[in-house]
C-alpha cells in the first residue's frame, strides 16, 4: 500500500517584548539569566494578584496575524486553561480558546518543487510556563534521588500560538514552512527564531492515509501523533521522517497508530511516547474573570498594518523580478532581512555591475566564509560597497575568479577594500597578450613531449599545458587569453 503524509503544525513563538505578558518583570534570556531572577508575585501566581495586559505583546501578536493575512477579531477573549504541573504556579495558563486573536490566514512557502500556500487556522495569545530541569543525582547528591529544578523566569512571557491546517504533505514542506515562518517573525522583529533556546517551538502533528486511485474520493485523515521537544530544524526534519516510516510500518503490519504525544530523543534519533491522550484533555476552559475582553480599535489595526515592513515572500518576488535572479538565489538572499538589505546596498553602490553577479558572490563565496567563521550579517567586516567593488574589478577583468576568492577571504578577515588588497599584493590580472604569449612560448619549449603528444591527437594534454602557464603567471593570467594563445601557438606548426 502507498501512503500519503498529512501534517499540521502548532508553533509557539515567544514575543520578545521588554516585559512579560501580565506583569512588569523583564523578559530575559532563560539560558543566560540566573534562575528566578525575573519573577514577581504576579508571575509567581501569588493569591490576590491581578494580571495587567501588556499592550506591546498584543501589538506584536497583531503584527504576526496581519503578516499571515489573517482575519483579526475585533474582540477576543482570554480564557483559563486549567492543569496542574510544577511549571505553572497559578494552576492555570491564561490563553485564548473559543475567540482567538485571529483566524484564517495564509503563508506561501518555497520548496524545490515550487511555491505552495499553507492555510493558517488560528493565531492566539497566551503566556508561557516556567522551565523545569530534571536532574539525575550524582553519588551522594540529594540522597541519591532524582529531582527537578523550577525556573519561573519564563513564566508569564508572552507567547503566540500559530496553528496551521493539515496542509503539509512532506517533510520538505514542513521545513520550508519552518524557514518561512522564522524568517517572517524575524522581519517583524518579534522573535529571534532561535529554536535551540526554545523561543520558537515547532510541533508537528503527523498522520498517514492510503493513496487512492486518481479521480476517486480521498481517504479520511488517519490517526495523528504530536511530536514535542524539537529544538532544531534538523530535529524537526528527522522526527517527521522517523514518524512517517514508523507509521507506515505499523499500517503495513495491519496495526493501528495510537493517538499519543511523543518526545524526540536526540541521541537515539527516535521518537518515544511522552503522554497517552485518551480523548480530549479536560482543561476546563472558562473565560478569565480578571481580564476584560480584548477589544482592538480598527484605526489601530490599520496603523499596525501600515507599519509592517516588506515581508520575506514579497521581497522574494520583487528581488527575483527586479534583478532577474533564480528562485534559488532569491530565496537564499531574502531569508534574512539584513542580507537582503546588504545585497540591495551593494547593487546600489555599483550600478554598472550586474546584480546577478553580486547575488552569486553573496550566496556563494561570502556565505561560505560566514559559515566557516560563524559570522552573522551584523558582524560582517566586508561592507556592501566593498563587496560591490570586488565584483566590479572581477567583471572588468582586473583579477580572475580564483584570485578574487582569495581577495574576498582577505577582505573578510581584515575589512580592507578589494582595490587596496589587489594593489598591495600586486594581484592585477595579466591581460597583456604579449606577456602571455611569451610565457606560453616558454612553457611549450620546456614541454616538448607533451606538445608532441598533443599534436599526435591527445587533445586533453592542453589542460596540462594550460596549468603550467597559469603556474608561471602565479595564477594571475587572464584564463581566456591563455587558452586562446595556447591554441594559437600549438596550431602554428601544423600550418
Ligand atoms: P489540538 O492538538 O490542541 O487538539 P487541533 O485538533 O486543532 O489541536 O490540531 C492541531 C494540529 O493538528 C493542527 O495543525 C491540525 O492541522 C493538525 N491535525 C489535525 N488532524 C490531523 C491529522 N489527522 N493528521 C495530521 N495533522 C492533523
Ligand atoms: Zn512578574
Ligand atoms: Mg495539539
């Protein structure tokens, strides 16, 4: 039997505001700050305290909802989601349930197969819970018993939940969505997208269903599992692939998939059962009596809408068209706003240089230097004008590709300009035909055997001779002229 994969995603994104959702405590980096250093009676759930809504958190949530082209609710309702767990001091999480902030949005994702629209089911505001650290005791520690540490720095941090329709049909689409959403959140300035730190948490719901013959009614959706604890794109991809395989094997063996919540074991690269869901969880949702309905003024919504930056997909389309870039290159450039800006600044600095060439230097050589050195766009020592300057020298034949790569590596390390490096190191390309002709002549004289074998019909030998000439020129000769000159001189004796 052949199966089709069906996946829907639930994403939790922290809204990186200055203060928490319902109190004045700062939002801190929970991987850095001392545990419980950003906690007050409100977020510690003391009796008698009252929540006060952070307007900035609402604004951030609204920006995302609008960027996802959702219908925004004029009135949304906060609700209590009751459950008992040590990371939740109040015994309930303030969330939104029946009347969320926004519904029915969409986002376009880019895969190698092309573009696809993913429907957004809902977007709602809630507060994050604290963080638990489970400790395995070392010998003698804590009477040898395992224990758990509670850090409430994260409790009450504003959180946005974004739920899609079950529109994904492959792991590749899931990854493309994760990339698109992360990029969107970063463009909007509401979330750093750092999955490792847990500020962006992506949970796939995965099921399979039999593929039916073309033209007949598709099968109903199969039973789904939900996977949690994925702290990288790679883990997300692996977990999805693992589940597709596991479920296919179960179904193939005539067994049923159980509806469970799974965790991801990074070391074993396997999912494991975290929680067995038996029907609906009973969260006893009810409207939060301490908060009035959230009413959004139409004028304010319009104002926030107007303040949105050009978003990744729009920029993808514009760059592709305006600079005649491939889908692939345009996607690489727009992923991060700082890089897209860098590209357009470089293009503006040297209008005579083809934008495509600049795009290729950024997405190829510059990205590889950045990856190797672990440097982000903000830490780049090569200014966009300087990169454009380098590409200009190359396109005018001042230096060849090979030399340019070396020059860029030096620019990257020192921040120096291309023309300075070329001058200082005497790297100007030799385009002087006479000088090249002399070098070719010398090489042919010192390699009579190779010349003979070329003339006897071994055409490939010319590459060896070409290499010898380039070596003599210390890599700086114009390769087109060298090749032309070699062909000319090798041809001469035949005539
Ligand atoms: P909850 O997990 O809280 O019960 P929902 O029922 O709304 O929430 O579904 C959560 C996610 O699961 C959504 O993204 C939805 O698209 C997806 N989903 C629902 N049914 C399936 C299914 N059979 N296979 C895969 N994904 C599904
Ligand atoms: Zn607080
Ligand atoms: Mg769920």
